[in-house]
């Protein structure tokens, strides 16, 4: 009688997603210790110097605008003078033209009263190019009775909080993805954001720069939610449009990523449902909801915005300007060349934990 060969039992590989969630497992203990250090450093370097970090125009200018518009009486006088001048001169813009026409109607007294009383919550997105969401919080924190350090603390607090939430959010987003190494990928992603010098500086600035990365994480999370639970129902399209519009109001650069989101959403629905009309209808509904919010913001605020020299690089090398001639092919060629020429340096600067003048920055160019 032939004997059956004995089966060789190999040790089972460690299942990382289960191991790291077991707090008593050695890998789990090490993982949580490292995660705790990363989050601790993220909080410390963003919060310790929040009221002592150096300031500049984009930072203290937010507080100055809020304080200047804190009194309804002052807002009313300033608003009337600006409206009278700009509506009848070359300085007029779509906003002032609309308000000037509204001024001639019978509803103006009521609209003016509401506008003057609530203007402090809208003065930043109207006078600056910042998206509005963050400054609903900032406007309720900064007041004329604060001293200089307190103004810096309160004015920068929303950015600090959003910066810290961004580190936690990107960790949770990547950790929630399927795959044996996702926890460690999540730790790596959180570390990049936590130690990024650019992100740290954003968190100590009154502008809404720190909310930008968090909004991008939210956009990716929205796409992943649609991948996991695809649906062509109008209610889902409505929710997608509202979520995308809200993220746009958190940071205007969401608009740059919106076309890719719509394309990905359409391809996803076609792949899962194979129904052209339903898939297209769903994407169109999402686009219409987003457009209802985007178009007024673009027409009445962003269309008359001019570029600023200092954020285009010392020689204007980071100014993205599509060629006026040559058609689509020339535009695509310019976009590709621009990305190849500057993309890697921009990415290295974003994740670097040291300034560009440091010797340690050089290896980051080859990361």
C-alpha cells in the first residue's frame, strides 16, 4: 500500500491588516507607536508657534479685513462709497454692477440691511480670492477687542485645525483601501503630510491654504465611495453634486480636478451598469448641481481676478499660460511640457520637510 506524502505546513504569512489592528500584537504596538509620534509631531509643529509664526500680507491681511468690517455702520458707509464710485467708472466689476442695479429696485433696503449685518462673514471671499467656507469660522473668532497675539491665534486656529484633520483624513482614507500593505501606505501618506514644511506653514496662515489638501482628500474619498457603491439614481447624482460644490467652496482649486472626477464617474457608471443614458444622466445632474454653484462664483468673483507675480516664481516659470494659437494640439503639448518641466520640482517642494535652500532638499528632487 502506497503511503501518501506528508504535507509540508508552511508558516502562515502575517496578515498585515489584521496584525496592525491587534493592539497587543508586536507589529500592532510598533505601528501605533509610530502613528502616535507622527500625529504628535503634526499637532506640535502646527500648534506650538501658531501665535508667534512670522506674518505677511496674505496672513495678517485676513485679520485686517475682518476687523475693518466688524462694525455694520462702517460697512454701510464704506460699501456705499465704493459702490457709488466703482459702478460709474472703469473700476466696475460684475459684482458692483449687479449690486448697482439691485440698488435701483424696491427690495434694496431689505437686501442692504441683511448684507451690511452679515458682510463680515463674506468679506474675505469678496475682497480676496479665498473660498468662503473657512472664514465663516474665522469671522466668529476674530474681534476688535483682541490684542495682536490673540488675533494671530484665533485667526490661524481654523487653518491649524484643518491642517491636523488633513493628516488624520489622509491616513484614514488610505488605510481604508483594500490591500495587505494599506496600513503602512497610510502611515507613509500621513507622514508626508505631517512633516511637509509647506503644509506646516499653511496651517499657521489665516488663508485657507491648509483646507486645500483636506478638500482634495475629500474629493478622492467621494470618488472611492462611488467606486464602492456605484449608482445611477438621481438622488446619488444630487448628493455627488452637492458634495463637489461644497468642496469647491472649501477651496477653489477643486475646479481643476473636477473634469477628471466627471470623466472617472462616467466611465465607472458605464463599466458597472452598461447603460449610456442613465450613466450620462447621472453625470449631467451632478454637473448641473456643481455648475449652479460654480458659475456665479466664477462670473461674479473669479472672472476679474488677475495673476500675482510672486506666486508665479521669480522668473514667471510657474505661470501656466496656454498658447493662443495652434489649437488643441498646441495646448496639449504645452500642458505636457509644463508638467514635465516643473511637476517634479513642485511635488518635491510639497513633500519636503526642509526649505529649498537646505542641503537636505537636494535628495528630495530624486525621491
